[in-house]
């Protein structure tokens, strides 16, 4: 009986460390003005995945039991929605409501996505900070631009992040993760849009 009581905290720790957490992610776009704008209506179509690796790991270090959790971003079309939001806030293209009324169609394949958040608990600081974090992650995608059903341009896109910061409460880790994901996605999205703009300007 005593052995069973001793096993319960261990089993709880193992279960907590192996459990997956779903993260609802809503990309925050930045207003960006491009040197040229196009009357071509763009439709952001389907984004496929080549693997089931759209997830991150979160490690909490410095507590009684160091925990490691996996979190999954839901819904799975987060990259497509990020492109839509960024295009909506730019002057580059007007968005089409469907593929039929679009002049060009943007589709993509998410080849790799991984991010790790290592959160260190530190002694209580005079300014109230309790945790420091380190972020490391990368994303790779292949983008395709179609016109009248024909592939006219292909882009290999990628972005990485290596960041660190501080936060007050571990309970608000979701906001920190969302901000870090924005930092990771924005350079790639801007690079893709800039590449498309350059391609169209030379046609």
C-alpha cells in the first residue's frame, strides 16, 4: 500500500509530462505598404502538410519535477490564415472570395514546423519576474502561385527563431507562445510576398 502511494506522484508527473496541450493560435498581422500594388485578385487556397509535425515542445525547468509537454496548434491551417490576414492588411493585392473570381491563386505545402520553449523558473525578483524563457524553432514551406490553373511561380520559404525573454506567470504562457509564433512567421510571410511582387514586376 505504501509503495502504491509513492507511485502516485510519479505516475501523475509522467502523465502530465507526456500530455498534449492544444493551443489556439490567431496570427497578428502588421500593416505593410508595398512600393507597388496590383489589381490582380488573389485567393489563398489550400495549405497541405507533408508530415504530422506541426507541434511544439515546452519544457519547464527548475521546479520540483521538470516537466516536458507537447502542444499542438489548432486549427491546423494556421499558416494559411496568417497569409490571409497579412494580405488583408497590405496594399499588394485585393483578396478574392473564391478561386473562380481570382486572377492568381496562392497555395502552399507546410514541409516542417517545430518550436521549443524552454522555461526556467528563477528566484523571485524585485521586479516580480518569475520565469525566463528561451525559444528555438523553424518553419519550412513550399509556396505555389497559379494563374488560370497553370503553375507560374514556386517559392521555397523558411524562417527560424532564436529568442529569449522574461514573464511574470507561467499560467500565461499561451500569450508568450503566440507572440513568439508571430515573430517566427512574419519574416517568412514577408519574404514570400516580396518574392511574388518581384516576380510579377518583371513579367
